[in-house]
C-alpha cells in the first residue's frame, strides 16, 4: 500500500461531530473508541455490539486491569476513517464523498470487524473508482479482505492496461515486496490471452461453418427454384433477372456449377474448382434427409455410396457435417420469427425426382 499513506497525509480531518449525530435521541455514551493518534470518540456499547459480532466479543471480553472507563482501540487507520466507520454502524449510510476519501480504509475495517453490508458497499464503490494509479493498491487489499468480485475487476484492469500499470510506483513496490502476487497477476494475464485466442479461433471456425451452411441453402435454392442463369431443366432461367437477393454466395456457386458442367478435367480429378463443387454436392448429400425427392444433383448417388461403404466416412468428415448442421440450426433460430414465417416454403412435386439442372 505504498500510495495509501501519501494519499491520506494531505486529507483534512472531518469537523468533529459525534458519530451518532442524526440518529435520534440517544442516551449518554458509555464507552470510547481510541484511534491510532490517541483521539477518543464517544460511542454506545450496545449499538456497536449489535452491528458487529467482532466488536461485541471485544466489548464483552473481560480485561485484566479493568478501569471505570470502557474503551476499545481501532488502530492502523486515520481518525476520520474510524469516525465514518462508526457513523455507518449508527446510521447505515455512507456518502459518495466519504467513499471517495476513505473507501480503502472502510473496506479494511468492514472486513476486520465483519460488517458485511458496509463491505459490499465498499466493494462496489471501489470498483467504480478503479484507475491505473490505484488498481495495484486496491488489488492487494481485495486479496487480503477476501473480496473476490473486486479482486477480479482489478485483475481485469491490470490485464487490459498492463503497460500503463507497469510504469506506476505501486507496481514497482509490488515487485520488490510481493513477488507471489506479481506471479499471480502474470499468470492471469497469460490465461486471459489464451482464452482470447481460443475464442477468436472458435469464432473463425463458426464463421466457416456458417458460410458452408449458407452454401448448402444456396445450392438447394438454385437446384429447386433456379436463379439468374442456372436452374432446374424444367424451368426457364430467363425468368430470373438481376443478382440474387437471398444469398451472398449465390453468384459464386452458379459460376462453379457452370464450370462443373463444362469442364473436361473433372473426370480425372485434375480441376480444383470441380473438386470444390464435388465436395459441396457430397456435403449436401450428408445433410439432406430426403434424397428421393431432392433436386440437387448426385444427392442420391452419394447417399447410396455412403450406405454401401461399411467403413463409414472419415471421422473428420463426420465432424464437419455435424458442425455444419449445428450452424444451420443456429442460423435458422437466429432469424426473427416473422421472417421465418414469411419465407416461402418449397413444395416438391413428383417431378422433383429429376435432378438435372439447366446451365
């Protein structure tokens, strides 16, 4: 807490008022609270005991050399912070001004004397006031006071602003006096970066699966309804003018289909574009659940070939099919309900058994 004493050394002491001022009619105080500098704050033992079990045990503890004056000592924090703490025990209130000035001390006092309501207020208040300059001090205190929410917020800020935090005096002090916490912070930063990379990679994979899912929908659209210059053999493609508004990949798949129909190298497997189209047909067949009525070319062919192959498909291929089906389901669920209802439903007629397409 290297900056803590500096921060508080310039604070003006609160104008003295009894901590129970504003609490209504109160009897005469029957005890005193002594601060580090020897100041005495009058208080009521029953109020303190009812607000804190720790203070209750201290008040009721027998003393070896009991005097006529009852007192307890709260040391280690400034007088003003003790005054604000006692005032909270009476009134259950803590102003933003007091939180700004004594939030760190109030968190420590609330933890030591087990005042959970004040501890929650301090945790939220300090979390709102985190900065590059104070985050290391607050992090150390959150760790000591068992405040996991505040501790996590501090860790995240240090991780996000590590270059700036590394230049502060508090960080240099931490390196010299608490290397274990420094190691803990560095491990947290490393784990955070690993999670970000994993999340980024997962999003890229999901984007690929979504693109393949859209390609499957687009392929069914072209082979069932026809679009622009490619469509079923029983449908005039001239009826479709202008670019397709349903799928962004439609034009590209139409070009692939036109190339696939005219390419001379595809028989020997020497054309990469034809291999890509072949894979799309195979992927569609793996997803399609109505091969007898499907109008996509080679759908039934791939289904029969898969059934005849006793060894089954490659595990990597099965995983790809599973991921594309999942992406297709997520895509359909993400559409607004009204849009799903307004989408035209394709009703396949008996002539849908024809799988040839006009190019």
